[in-house]
């Protein structure tokens, strides 16, 4: 490990903690937008963990997990280093929006480019200025479009280093999730770096139990990776691993009323809820297509035929 790093033009020596700024572009008002990068370096050699959140500007739980961790001085590495980017998509955050002002999704814009859309430029700067220093990456997300996710970890389980990292996080649930083209996760893994996504709650809503759990799990991870010591107990006796997932979709348009909540166990063919019309003329049962744990729920009661309603983790291993 070099005695001194330079990140976004800021030089950081062993045992130092500094803040750097990732500059991408200006708003139309010529107001500069800068993405803070917090750097914590231990005095002794060890792995470097990168924590990111807010890749989608309306996904707040991960931002709050990292904010509380920073505020409570959680990051005190003894071995190795910790890089923290609590809010990647500043542009979307300002607009309460998932994507960028031009409608582009950063998480479909990697590895990015020096020239192109704003999303591609931000993706490029993150990949060229910050990611090269990391040995492993945790990216915090929430459900989008009123979908509420039960706290769980997603990764490509076919890449064994991902499973080592995911198990060290000690989550209740690890879910296999195939890589998506041009996503942050796929781009990082192609660099032969383990990467996982942590899903907690829904967009534009604080999930207090999930946030508390996320802060706790992050502290446990730092201890399990040997970066720093913590005195926290595990929050679960064992981690459950699922090889896949299924979405249950609405077979009718109307109002959806769920009988279950995220985290509930469900059985195949079990009635998950009802779709009714607004006038009391009909009701249609929605049944589970698999056996497992409900990891995602559509909280918007107004649905159209074909809408995703319930996300079930299946194929437990």
C-alpha cells in the first residue's frame, strides 16, 4: 500500500482522514456540482472498502446509513482504508429524481465516458478517480417506483469473492442477482473486484429499522474484514441464501391490497392479496408463484394488469 494516495487532487497519507471533491459539470446557472468523497486511511496495510449510495437520487436509506456512520465516527480503520461516497447522484437528489436532469440512469451508463451525457461523465469520473483505489465495493440502494424492499444483499453468486464479501456483511438474506449490462455492479466486477448491492426500503422514504440495521451491519463488516474492531453482536443467527427470485404480477387492473409484508414467508399458490375494481364489482386473488421470502412489495395500491406486485426470493440453498 503506497504511503500516499492522490484522490481527486487531494493527497492522503497513512493514518489520515480527508475529504475530496469529485467535480463533474455545472448546472445551467453555472453553479458547480461537486460530489464529496470521504477518505479514511489506516496506519497499517489492509484491504480498501468503497461504500457508495445515492446512485439513484431518490434512494435515501443508503445515503442516511452512510451519513449516520460518518456523523458517529464509525470509520476508524486500523488496517487498510475506507472510501465513502454518500451521495453519487447529486443532480437527481436535488430534483427528488431517480435519474439525471436529462432522464438518463447512471446505473445504466457505466463505465461512462469523458464526453457524452451527464450520466456517462459522472460514471466515468467515479470509475477513474475513486474505484481504482478500492479492493471491494458496497453499493446501497432502495426499491424504486413505490416498491418496498426487505433488507437484503444482492450479488452475482457465481463469482466467489462476492460471496465472501456478502457473508462478511452478515445479512439475513443473500440473493443471487445476475449482472445487468452497463451497471455499476457489472463494471466493478469486470475489474475483478467483489461488489454487492444492499437493498433497504423504498425511494423517498426513511426506513428506520432498515437504516439502523444497515449501520450495524456495516460496522460488523469492517470488523469481519479486519479493517477495524467493533464490539457489536450479529443481528441474525444465520444467513439465508437464495439462488433466484420471482416477480408476481397483477392479472387485472384495479386496487391491490396485500395480505403480506416484506420479510414474510410465503408458500406456492398462497393468496398474497386481492385486486379489486374501484366500484365493488369484482375481486381477483393474486397467488404466489413460488415458495420463499417476500423481499419486495409494491406499495402503490393503484395497479394495471402486468404490474409487478410482489418480489419473492426462491431456491433457498
